[in-house]
C-alpha cells in the first residue's frame, strides 16, 4: 500500500469507518494493450492493475457486478445466468500461459480489437472472441488432457453437477435446433424440465438423448465454465493477496435460459417488475420469472439456498439486488400487449388478499391494509404479527442463513432499498438488523421528511452520494502527458453511472440494479492519467453498519466498527 493509502486507512479508522469499497462491473475494467480484446476481464493485465490501484488508494474491498452469461442481444448482467459464469470475462493471456491458447491467437485477438473499445466495451466483438478462444482452448485440452488440468476439470464438473448439467444441456438443445432461444424449439424440448404429470419418464429419456447426441457440445460447455471459475478463483486470490475483500452482486432476476432450466420452480402466468416510484413513475416491467410460493417448502427454497451458497463460496460479501423481490415481489400478468400498463396495474404477491387471483398467496389480511393508500405505497400494509413477518421472510432468511453458514456476518449483506420500502420489507430487514440506502443526490431539500436525507439515516443504513438513477458527478480535467499528448478527460472522478434503456443492443456496464446501461471503461496508462481514469465509472456509497472486528482483510481492530464506505 502507498503512503496515500496508509493515510486513507488511518483516516477511516479515526472516523470509525469499517470498509471503503470500490464498485465496478467486469465489462468496464481497464484494458492493457498487451492483452485487451475490447472488453474488461478481471484476470487480465488491466483487471489486475485495477486491484493494485484500489489497494494502493486504501480501499478495503472491490464490489463486482453480476457475472453470469449474457446473450448478444441482451448484455445486461442483471439478466444473466445465475449459476454459469460469463466466458466473456475470460482473460486470454492466462490461457496462453497455460498452453491452452497459442500466442498467435492472443496476438490476433488483441490486433482485432475494435477502434474505440478502450473507452467503450465492444460486447458483440467480445462474444466472437470468447467463442473462438474457448473453442481453441477446448480442442487443445481435449487433444492432450494434461493430468493436473484433467483432475481439476473433473473435480469441478462433479462438484457443480447439479446446475452445470442443466446449463450444458441448454447448450446441447440449442445445437440440436440451431437456435439459442428455447421459445423457438419444439414443444417437447421446451418442456423437458417442466412439471408434467405422467411425462417424467419421457422427459428424462429426451434429456438423455440430447446429452448423448451432443456430448461434445456439453463437454465444451463444462470446460468453458471450468475456465471461468478457475479464473475467478485466481482473481479472488489476487484480491486477498492485495489485502482486498471481494463482494458479489446477487441479482434479483433470472436469465431466459434459467427459466428453461428451472421452469418447474416458477409461478406460471406471472412476472416480476417494479411499481411506479419517484425514480421511475411509469414502473419497470422487468419480466422476471417469480418463484412459486407453493414450492417454497421444497425445491424453490433449495434453489435459492444453492444459488446463494455458491456465491458466498466465491465472494466475501453480497449486495442484495432489490430485496423486495425476495420478500414481497411486485407481480403482473405475463404476455400483456403493453408491459407498462401491466406493471402499473400489478400488485404485491403476498399483500393482495383483496385480489381473487392472488388471494391464495396473501400473508397480510384485509384488515391490515390501508384502503386509502395506493397499492404500491409503502404504507399499503399497516401492521403484521411476528408470525406473518416470518412468512414474508422465508427466502430472505435463506440468504441470511447461507451467509452465516459460510462464516459471514449479517453486515456482509448489503441491501439495495432505494425510494420504496414497503412495510413488510422494512419489518424483514429489521428482523436481521439491516437498513436501507439514503441517496443524498436524490434529496428534495425542501422536504424535511424526505427518505433520502442523511440525517434520517439509522446506524444500520447506508448513505450514498449517488446511484444508477442519478446524474454523474462530472469533472472536466485536462491532463498533459508526453506519451499520449494533450487529452480532454470528461466525466472524471465519476461517482455514479447514468441510467439507460434495458434493451440497448450494446448494453454493458450496468449500474441500474436491473437494466441500466453504461459501456464506459476504465483505462490503464500513465500513472496520473490512470488515477483519473480509474475513478471514471465508480459510484459513491457511504454508510454505517454494525458489526464486530474480524480477521479478514479490511477489518478494523481495537474497537467496534461504526461505519462503511463504498465508492
């Protein structure tokens, strides 16, 4: 750590701030001319330089965004797979060093990097490069099967079999139909994982048939996932060697692929979104699948635990995206001609005893509702018993239980609650001593009761300078460098990313908790320039949370930590 970092750590300690964290998405990690192919990768030269940058400045942690597989037409990591890791985030140089990729292939990939991709991630190009790289690496691996690599690969496939076999079978079915979208497959293959009474034997037979016919496709998929998980493990070790914790992002949605793979767990005919709010008055029709409450006592709860457990094995803590979706999701009928009308007319899944189609799921009673409130208002539900709160908390409790089982403290969970905090959500978070976000950039100064005001913050809340919903904090800086000449650097010291549309064809760095888009990348170069660029896509988050000192990197010793900071 540099003297500058030591000074920052000393200042944080004096202020009782436990952690200073830097948030970034894979796609926006800086590029280095030696191995950059147009999109950030954690284990690349640029990604490792970013770790050193954060450690030298005194940060305790780096928070990454969701890291699942995305498609070429939807690059939002919040729409990515929940188990499979993105092969777009593979760094090529380590593959070359392992003898799985030729130096010629690496050089060619770097040379083909699109113009401007040092500033804006080239996602479509990255998909092409990743496919070619994994194909070559698999061919090389399959030809030689080095004993050490083979053993690690087989151990991985056995340990991750439950989700890996399903995701690999999706690749096999895609090859069978020469079509990546399962909605365009035959009815038989669309429904191989659905609950169809009496069809179980035929479904199993069809899955076995696909697996046998496309065995190499399945093996190649498993291999790509092994590479992605191996590189993440290496990045974890690099982070810890630098004295940094690594945080993950538990997205609330599941991918289109996951709906096929785990379709029997979801509630038919309903989708999850967000109701109208001060940030998004029209609401947000995310079209996410909703776990079926009837399955909570069995496979759906097991799915949630498995997913969270896997993430906690890979990260030191988690940001919980839109915890409302775990506690009392806002739902609306699927397949509506106008999704915005549908989401605006939606309802809370467990707080709608007055709606015939949702009454069977209701936890709140009619007499506990405020008929004078809007259905999506925080005060729609006015009171709950402890037993009712426990019923709302089933999925959220599973997250907390998994955190404890993996040796984490409750305050290693960071809950993204913005302008809306319905009463059931408030009660469940309070049950675990967790708070909400206070976003100072959103404060209505004329309103002393505004929820975002910093003086409203409780000790368990986080005070944030900005989010994906707010305008970036911009500084226009001119830096003269003898190597790169005079450059005008806009949007420097950027604390938040800008919100943008979900369906942007080149979606990338996503700081909107669900569908915002920003493809701006960080850049490695001259040291002074690097410092400025290193802050260009960073969001600010300052807050306080209870906890006890521990032995992990970044922990404060000698007195109870009083606050956290995330930039």
